[in-house]
C-alpha cells in the first residue's frame, strides 16, 4: 500500500506543475480592455448645446464657453455644437428640452434661471415639471442689477419711486420682467415694463436708442461680458442689486432685500430672487440614464476647473463659481416648499400682468 502511494506522488506533482504553468501563462496575456458604455455612446457623436436666448446674451456667452471645453472632459470626447433657441424668456427652449429633445444625454441646455418657477406660478405655457429636468449644475451664482441709461433722469434707486421709469424686458418668466414687477410691489417703485424683446442685444439697442431708459434683472456677468465699456465709461448707473446677498464686486451697490422691512414681502422677494443662486443653470431632459447624468455632472465640474476655460472666462469677464447639480436640486426642493399662501400671492402679482 505504501508503494502505491509513493508511485502517485510524481503524477500529483506533475499535475500541480501543469496547473501553475497554465495560470502563469494566462496572467502573462495582455488584459482585455473593459468596455465603457458612456464612452461608447459619446465617441464620435455631436452633442447639442441649446441656448434659450439670441446671441449676445449672458446665457449665450456661458453656453458657448462651456461648449468649447466640456467635450474633452466627457468620456468619448464628443463634439459640442451650440444652437440658439430664443422665445418667451427661454420658455420655448425649456419646453422643447423637456418634451421633444432626446432623453439620452446628447442634448443639454441653458435657459433663464427663473424658468423653474413658472409651473408654480400657474403659467400654462410652462409644459414641464422643473424638478424632473436632469440638473447638471450652474456656472455661477450672482444677484441681478437694475441699470439706468446715463442720459435718463434716473440716477439713484430713490429716483425710481419718484417718477415712472420705462424699462425693457423679455417676459415675466425672465429676470428682466419678474424682478422689476416684484420690486414695484414690495418697494413702491414705478417701473413701466415694455415686454417682448427677444434678448439682451435687443434690450441694449433699445437703451442706446432712447426707446427705453434701462433694464432690471441684469446679471453682472452678462453686463460685463457684453457691455463692460458702459460701466467703465459711466454710460449707465447701477441702481440696486436684487439677490439674497451682495456680489463681492458690487459692495457699493445697495441690496434690494435691505429695503424690505415686512416679513411677508421678504418671503415674496426671496421667492423671486432665490434663483440667482443658480444664475447660469445647465440641464438635460428628464430621464437621462444615470451613468450619463453622472458623466455630464463630472465633466461640468471638471470643465469649470479647467485652466483654459478659466482663462477664457477672465478674458470675457465672465465670473465662474461652481454650483453642483445636487445643489440645484436642493434649491428647487426648498423653493417648492414655499408656503402656499405666499405662492398664491406671487401668482396674483404676476398673473394680471400677463
């Protein structure tokens, strides 16, 4: 019996040696590349960047800035093509993005920061649920400005309470319409809105020609990106900023919230200006696959930290501060939890003007 056991040892040893050799051989083979479904989707593809305004607008500047850089931070490095889709303060684009655009991550966009509140205000033309968009992030957070043309009799904020002030606006779903409408309500100003302008370029031309005396709800980045010389040459007066807090670059410009003493009016104003916390929001349609949503968010964050993008932003006088997609979702949840009676009062302010 002992002889039989000894005779098996060489066989067992040989078999073990064979297995070890095979294992070593397989480990020496080149590793098989793992497929990346997100990269496979974006590789060789054109991504569409929709801008809800005409060219020359701050949203257009931010949209084109991001379009030049986000592709290299996305897996597959797709090409990004900008398409302007103006109309009703970018509401036309928002409806298209929500219902018509492909929900596969191949279309992203930037629309007016106030658009998400339109369903709250009962706007039947807002055919979307704001919290269902795939929120990618915002390129900055900043309050809006009320600006008077230098030739206008309006020189200070107090002047807006003493006489009628004719200003340009795109629509009540945009800052240019909503902010002055609400300031008239809570601060007793006498701004007369001329609405229907397609975008910033047309409003600026109206100011230069004397057709209007100014505009309200104008972001500092948009002003500096498109009309910085107006500020340096003192062709305009910066009257007030409407936001939750002052812009660090505008500490000498009064904050509208500081003039409001009634708690209820403060809640109303907050409902209107909270959107400045997501000043230049980027989003995709609802139901974008989670992996592509995460890739878009990561690429957005990487692009905003890209030295080349930051250098271009500085040349174009565009402020850049990352606001994440998750932060926008939390902001929307907070705003949509506004007490119903405050929402109803805001509707009453806006609806008669529509």
